[in-house]
């Protein structure tokens, strides 16, 4: 590759967005991807006519008044895509017959919480007020969020007395974890894209290729080449080397730092997250195809949870509840009159690494889990077994195989009041012309940091090269 060339590792959302902005600004970019599809974690697959979506529940920035909406237009996501706003974020059904509904609208949520547990009125009002304040902050208005980020006011767990509210919002970080998603929902700025994840990833790929970018699929990067403390290219696992003026990794953070670069540029600050921070858990991911429309079930952003009749062992976990996402808001994911469902269960990768030493045992365990899930669904949907037409089980090893994600974590660093607002460096000490982008340099992960991170990196490179940063909309 010639002057002003950039090699990008990974054709996920981060890599594609980076490549798109690079192409817009006159750089010659090439993306190397170990898989054969775009999108990385933002993907889906089909089984027996059903689509199993592994990523998108909502997309921040779908409100045309939000500045991020313009960015999604720039990278080609908005073009020809329908976004819908759903009234309910999630439901939590209790054994006593009550249901906690986290409404997308803050006023409706407050009314519901006060009716459900009047004894917790003060804590409920404070929780909803925190959502309103974050809503203001996210829309660029003056807001007071400091008191909600920690301390007594933000410690909702110690304040809720109702067992149902305490179960959902009272766990460590429980209310905090819901605060930002509910704020986006309240702003009607987190719509669901009809079609789900993979069409969005393909839209990014299309935009990138239209701008003249190049993608090399089935090309696993083994090493990042460094000369005189400058990143100068990459080496693939087949031995082929490719040179460029800059290298940007949108790949797994651990693999990038400790394998592709052999840990040579990892100082104490760089190592700290990998040694101390909590990850989003790895998942057992079960897709179910059902010959039912579920027209009578409420549409939700993130599904619902219901109690089980008795604790049930699933993999390395024992559950007393099952969380289910019914995709009845998107008819494109299943044949007419039918519905795709997804069940996600936390799991540890070490458990699956041990089982996978015996391939037959690994397949048997996955099949057993599928059967258990259907049996549990019978408790909530009597007779559903006869309507199940497809069962597909993925494990943490599936994510490692297709995306390389460290420990199978599906979204990188778990956000906390301590790290959520903490900026992470997109460079490494001691190596120039190298950048990182994506969920491993942004606690909380998600798609917006991939978009904004890629944009920011190209802006930075343009400043270094004394070029005006340019954007276009297709």
C-alpha cells in the first residue's frame, strides 16, 4: 500500500466505521477479518427459516434531532431503514402474580412504580428523576447527574423495601445499569431497526466498499509489525505481510495488546482493566423458532423475566428465573405467523473449555440445554413444545471462534459508577502510528462507541496530517 495508507484489523462495527471515515478523508484503507461476514458481534444467523439475532435490541441515535443521527447517516445505517420505538423496555414477572414493567417513558414508569410499591415512593421518584436528568444530559441540556452516580442518593439498592423492586433495581449497580438505557428510551432516541443486526452490518460494508475500501475476509492477523517504535503493518497467520503508514485495531483488546503486540507496549495503566475490571459475562445463547405469532404478548425492547417452579441447572449456572426475548416486534426474523425467541444465560468460558475437550460431550451438552429451555418455556407458555420448530444453542466458545472476544465476553468492560465516565486511551505507550477502537477502549461497549471512536481516530489522523476532516452522506 502507498502513502497515507491504513490497515484496519477487524470488520466489526468499529473497523467498518473507521474505514468509512478513512475513505471519506482520502486514505487508502484495507480491513483484514478472520471471519467471512461483516459486523463482528453485531450479527445474526439463520436456522430453518428463522433468524437468530445476537446483538441489537436498540440503537442509540435514532432520533433525527440527536447529533449521532447524522453520524449514522454518514456511515449508511439510516438509509432505507425503519426504526420503531417500543413502549416497554422490559418486564419482570414475580411469583406473587405482580409484574414490574420498566416503561420507556419516564412519566409512565414513575406512575407505575408508585402504584406498584407506594411504600417506596421516595426511592422510586429519585430513580425516575435520575433517568430524567440523564435524558437531559444526553440531549445536550443542563442536567444534574452527579448525585445519582454514587453515594446515598444513588444507592437505590439500600432504599427499596418492596421485594419486587429490590430484586430488579436493588442489586449492586442494578438501578445504575438501567439508568442510561431508560434515558435513551425516554428521549425516543433508541429505536429498534427492523431487520435486526446483520442488515445494519451489511449496510456498513456496502457504504465502505462504495467509498473504495478493501476487505480481506478469512484473513486472521497474527502479529502487528513494529519498526523503530512505529506500527508499519501486519502479518497474517499464513505468513503474508502487509505494510501501511498506520495500523488500527478494532479487534479483541486482549488479543491485540498481549498477542499481536506480545505485551511489549502494555504499561501498568494499560494492564489494569485486564487484571482488575469486571467483564460483561460470557453467554449461553439459545435461539428458538416457534410456530406462534405471540400477538397477545407485549412488545418489549429487552424481553421479560419469569420465575421458575423450581431452581434448574443449565450449564454451569442454576436459575430460578428465565429471561426471554420474544422478537414479535420484527416479523422479518421468522416466517409469516411465526416468531423467533432468544434466551441468554450467563456462563463461564472455563466450563465450556473443559467440556469441549470431548466434541461429542460438547454437542450433547448443547442439545440437552436446548431441551431444558423448551421444558421451562412450557411453564410460561403451556403447549409450546409442539410449536417449537428450531432450537440452536451457542456457547461462549462460539463467540471466541467467530469474534475472538476475550473470555467470550459479549460486550467488553462492564460499566460501573467508577469507570463509566473514565476515558480510555486509544493508543499504547511506546508505539506510534497505532490506534485501538471499539468496545475494549470504552466501558459499556455497544455500537455508538464504535461509530464515534472510528470517527475520532480519523479526525486525529487528519490533524496530524494537517488535513481538514470531511464527511459526506450517501
